[in-house]
C-alpha cells in the first residue's frame, strides 16, 4: 500500500490517502499521516468512492511536519566512509557503533518541491540518496530480533547537506544537515508488507540526468535491525519517527574536482520499488 499526503490544486487543507492503480487517490478519514501510522496498517480502510485523480493534487512530504527531528545514520556504506576519508582526521577507523545525527523538522520538503540553495549561507550543497524507515510500533530497548516488527513502512529521502557548514560547528553535523528544505522525502510511504526485501533495494541519485550515486541497500554496513536496536537503546521511538539510514558513495564533495548543486539543477532521487523524488534546485 502506498500512503501519501496531498493538497488539492484548487486549495484546501492537506489530506491523506492511498494511491491506487490508474493514478487515483482514495482519501482517508484520518486527519494526518501520523494518525494513520499510530492506528496501524490493519486499521486502514480504503474507500471505494470519492476517488481523486493524481493530476488534481500536489503531493507533499508523507509526513509534512514530523513531531521530532529526523534521525539519520552517517557512514553506513563502506565505500562512502572511504571516499570521505580525506575530509576527516587521519587514523579514523570504521565505527563499532552507528553514527547518529538529526535533521530539524523544518528541513523536510516535498517530493517535487524546490530545494533552496540558501545563497549567502552555503556554497556547497550536496546530495545523498537514502532509504527512509518509518517507525510504526514504538518502544525503547528494541532487540535486533524484533526490530523489523517496529517498521511501518519505507520511503525515499535525500539527505541534502551544506558541506562547509557541516564542519564549521565543532564537526557537529546538525546545523549543516538542517537547513530549511534540505530533506526532500516521499513521494509516499510504502507499507512494510509490500516491501519484500528491504535489504536488496537499488538506490540512485541523478543530477540533470547524470548518475551520481548507484548502489544497493545490501551494502549497508549496519543493517536495519542493528540501527533500530542501537537507536532505541534507552531512547523511546514513537509511531511516525523517521530514520534516514545512510548514503552510498558518489557524493559531490568527495569527487575530483568536488561538485555541488547549482541553481536550476534537477535532482532525482530514486529507490527501486519505492518511488522517485524530482526536485529542482534553487
């Protein structure tokens, strides 16, 4: 099931719905996506009437305003860890535990909205395709054996990053990862029951049609159960929490010469089976 948040082009408040075949949306009675997630997959009743054509709506991020920061995992693909070695202090070894940071809720952006460049604030805006995990059943101290049962669904995320800001504040990544609009996500949430193998999903980033990142979730260094278990240790995860699980190699700042997004660029972020984000830059 594909769950989305949308607004009618003719106006009105955001609504939630289910994407059906034929690019039609079945509106749900729930007030927002957080309520849908809290109720659980089995509580979703798809109406047969009142269907809305996709052409009549504007898609928003599935959770337009998360109740807390987006949890993120750094250095979770070996090749990405290695390509960024030149930007780190010598002698840094592979992590024994997941590296966590967060993005502010105001960074969340729609699947087809413009990503701001924030001229005068940063000149080094970079791309990072990531698998997004949406928590369904909350809890703390979740075991690896039970972790997958806590996943409601999956989506596509681009962890857009302001590279020089990321390193200007004592190497605390939060600021450089949290500029407004720097977390496009969606285009919908695919419920976990429809994703047969989240450990084997192709990911790709394209800029103006040129492939910049191309990998597969099987190359994750820390797998989803470990991420959820480590993150929830002494920290309660709640329904609707978002985890962005790390990016593979191919980011712009590690290229020779470095590459960054420019005004007018088209950033496409795709995970096979989950969907495609298409964001114009600037």
